C-alpha cells in the first residue's frame, strides 16, 4: 500500500523531471530502467493519506470488511484558505461540500480500500444532489440539514459493514442520523441538538442498533433499535450531571448476541457499562478515576475498554461482573483539549480492537501524537508509529487473524485523514515503478480498428478498461457488452460515455451508459454513428479510464 501527499510545487518539479527523463530516453534510443524500492522487511507501521482534499477526517471511525479491508467514515468541510492561497482542485466525482447556491456546508464522507490497494473516496450524505452525469462514489443521499453543519457541531461518526451493506451513523447539530448503502438511504434516529457521538452495530438478524447520550440535567444514555422503518428508543442509564465534555461519546458492541454499551461519565469520573440480558438492562461501574476518551471492542465473549485515567491510558478486559484493569502507558502532556482545524476542540480520544486470537490493540493520543500498543492479558507493548505527530481522534481495527491492524486519525494541521497499517511487509514494494512511457496518439493506439474487425466486448476492473480499443460499424446501431468486475463498495461504479473527442465528453456526449455496480454484465444499446472515424470514451466515475472507439465505414 502506498499514498502520496505533496505540495503542488513539489509535484510540478517531479513532473518536469519525468518529462526530461522521457525525452532523454527517446533521444538515446534506450529503455528506462525498472528499479524496485523495497521497504524494511518484517512487521512495520506504514502511514499514508487516504484523503486530503479540503478539511477532511474529522471524527473518523474505522472497520474492516469480510476481506479484511478497511473502510472509514468521517466528516468533511471546505478548507479555510488564507489570503492569497489557491484552493486545491477537486476531481470530478468528489463529494459536494457546498449547497447548490454555493454556500459552504459539511458532508459525511466514506473511503474504502480495494483488494488492488486503491482508495475509493465518496460519501454517505452530502448537502445537495449530485448533478446529472457527475456521480459520487457510494451514491450518497442528499441531506439539506448538512448545510448548517460546522466542524464544531460535528460530534461523531461510526460505521459497520455486513456483506455488501454499509451501515453508517453520525451526530450533527440536528440530531442522530443513520444511513445504509451503497446508494444510501438516510433518515433520523432521533432529532435532538443535544446528542453526543454515536456508535452502531448490526445484530445477527441484520437489524442496526445505535447508542448515544443526550445532554440534560441528568444526561441519558439511549439505545435505538431499528424495527421496519421505525426506531425503538430505550433509556439505558443516566449519568450524574452534565458538566465539561457533555454529552460524552457512547460506545456499543455485541457481546455474544447481546449489546454492551460503555460511556465515561465526565462528572463522576466513572466508566459505566450497561449490558442487556433478555429484555433487561443492567449497569455497573467498571473503573473510577476515569478522565474520558473511552472506546469499546469485543470478540466472542471478551470485551476490551480503553480509557484515560489521571496517570495514563488503561484497558479493562473481561465482561459484565468480571473486569481486570491494567495500565497501557503513561500519557505525555495531554493538556486537556486538542485543537483541530483552528476552530474545533476535540477531547483526547482512545481506540481499541480485539482480534480473533485474543490480542488487544489500543490506540491513544497525547502531546507527542498518536500511539499504538498491543498484547494479551498482562503486558502491553507499545509499537513505533512514525509520522503521527499532532494526530487526534485515533480509531483502530484489526483483521480476524490479527495479521493487519489499521489505525486512522485526523491531522488537524493539514486537515487530512491519515491511516497507518501495521502488517508484515516482506516483499511489499513501497515504490513500484510505472512501465516505460510510450508515445501514443490516442487511447487504444493508432492501430485501433485497422483490421476492421468488430470489437464490442469490454471489461472494467480497478481503474482500467480491457481492451482500450472498441470497433463498431458506421451507420448502424450496435451493442456493447460491458462487464464490471468490481464488487460493490470497492472502487465504485463504472460506465462508458462516448464523445467525438475528450473536449466534448462532458458537454456533448454521443452516448452515456447507465452506471453499473458490479460484479455485473450489461448490454449498452448505442445508436448509430454515421460518420466514420476515431471517437473517445471514458468512465465518468473514473475519468482516467479512457479508450478509443473506431467507427469503420464500408
């Protein structure tokens, strides 16, 4: 896995250098060398930037799917530019962070990693509908209430994946919201401006369950369960008072088949757990002297809760009525709240995951940055996490076998979503050279259609077409057999748009195929093109996927 994040001027110098190298190679008649740059072998922590457009990554939550690949939910907002700054160019298909009248707004964003190690950046919900012909990955819903969302009011997100379904929940200034996608349908769980950061799980029967705390004289912890189109809301417990950092974030997981809810009471300093048995909720105090930042994870009948204390970060393991607590590490210069994006104050947070082998993974932030430690019951060993300084809001997930651990966080200095992967790196090529450049006159090559044999079957996979040359007869309608090999939730949908040339692809297309969410095969019925010649086509979701359509007369 690799990602880049550089200054535009740096990228310009690299581009100039590459052009010079290509010209030199052509002049000398030689071939470019194909070196390989390898990282250190063994288990390593490799940081990257999954998303860096605008101010993105606020309140992230990470999970892994059935293939062990990460998906992350988070908030995004337009970047605040200083006088004279040039805004970053936003690619076609990026989520919309403005209303239709151009007013800045927020969005609930989503990014996922494909088996080909490609990040797909899309959204769950955005403040406006996507214009026709400009699809956004994951097909987000339009939520006009996001027009009034600000970074300070973006309380939290959470995500759960079952099969191909993505379940997301978030809290903003209008309440707690839930969406399921791709092709997201959203709706409120509870409309209240007093709710804190939420959490979500999906029951064995496939029903979403959401937990959150609502501020008040005695803040109330609530659990909402989806039944048909309605939410059944149950008060679980109340906290002592609503003081600083109220309402706190609430965490939810399944312990066996029943939900377990955890919340740190900011006033009493108690870590409270509520567990349902049958139809009854029972609460208990897991720990005291807790200063916040709680997080929860389960595996089978074992739960792990990470949290801050007056002396450092600790983890409680076990289950209702039987908890053991150990300190993970001291915390360097917590300093209370951490500044985010210049306007947001984010309480220090922790993250926790439990893999199928019983290993516990704890992440936390302090004055030095974001940290990660692991271990079973007993000793926890800290792992070196380079390039995490200044990070906040850590969230962690592990694959079932523990082979890959993903740590995501928000970089408030750059306004970026960051992710580090802790995995075995033997033979992983950190830098893989591109093939030697070839000069071509058009996608598909100058020979496209020279043999006049029809070619009307095409495969879309990853971010490439195969073949990149299609051949059709002039003057007659024709059918393209289109095979999208990418599963839903990987790199996004694909289609084909045909135009006379690249310049007219968005303003005057000859044909636009419906988007296909794979794996699926469809037939595109293309009307007759009378004029023989070379035409351009691309995928409008991935504009770098291009090709040539040769229309042959006679």
